[in-house]
């Protein structure tokens, strides 16, 4: 059974390229080995990540991610069974959440994943991906 899981968290410390690269390096290796795909949106002090894969594997990974000291306030936004993956081609796509993104500007200050409903955040994620640039793994 395949599921998708969306969560939001707050970065601990500045979101430097070094931190991002380190997270993505681990993610690409681990996710490939465990059949997990998804997208990591990052910026504005936030992480917004969608994980897809076998339910047990995604749950196990989410447990590890929650324990990661590089972020805090991890909050589950949406969880559903899926028939088809949306990010089947990416072991972890990456999108920068820039303050200049039209979508964030338009939505501001409503762009607050901590108060939005899960389905609204799923819809906003789709909007972000239309505006953003997913970067495929090396
Ligand atoms: C925002 C964020 C997203 C992460 N995404 C993933 C991921 O998709 N896959 C992964 O294996 N690790 C990811 N990690 C790293 C894990 O939290 C953890 O450090 C890694 O799986 C190694 O776990 P271990 O130290 O228990 O072996 C992420 C970490 C953060 C802070």
C-alpha cells in the first residue's frame, strides 16, 4: 500500500546550502534504496516535504526525520493512500521557497502552513510546483 505524507517544520539555524546539500545527499541515497520519492520545499525558515512510498517505509523515515535536530515543530499536514505517485521520477526533488515567488507574495500572509488545512496545503504545494523549479537528483 502506497501513501503520501506532507509535513511542515521550522529550520533550526539558517538554511544554508551546506545544510540543504547534506539533507539532500542523505535523502537521495536512502530514498532510492527504499523506494521513497517526493519533494522538499525549503526557504523562509520552513521545510515543507512530501514523502511518497510504501506506508511502513514512509512511516519509518518520518520517525527519523522528526528526530532530526536540524529542524523543529514538525507537524503532519496531510496523509493519504495513493494509487499513483506524483514524484515517481525524483528520489527527492528540491524547490526553493523564495520570498520573491509570486505565489508566496500573493498568498502572504496567508502562506502559513501551520494554520492551513491539509488539503489546502496540498493545493498550495501544487501551485508552488507550478511556480518553482524542481531539481532532479544528480
Ligand atoms: C527537512 C529534512 C528532510 C529530510 N528528508 C529526508 C529524506 O527524504 N530521506 C532521508 O533519508 N533523510 C532525510 N532527512 C534526514 C533524516 O532526518 C536523517 O538525518 C537521516 O535519515 C539519517 O538518519 P539516521 O541518523 O537515523 O541514520 C531529512 C532531514 C531534514 C531536516
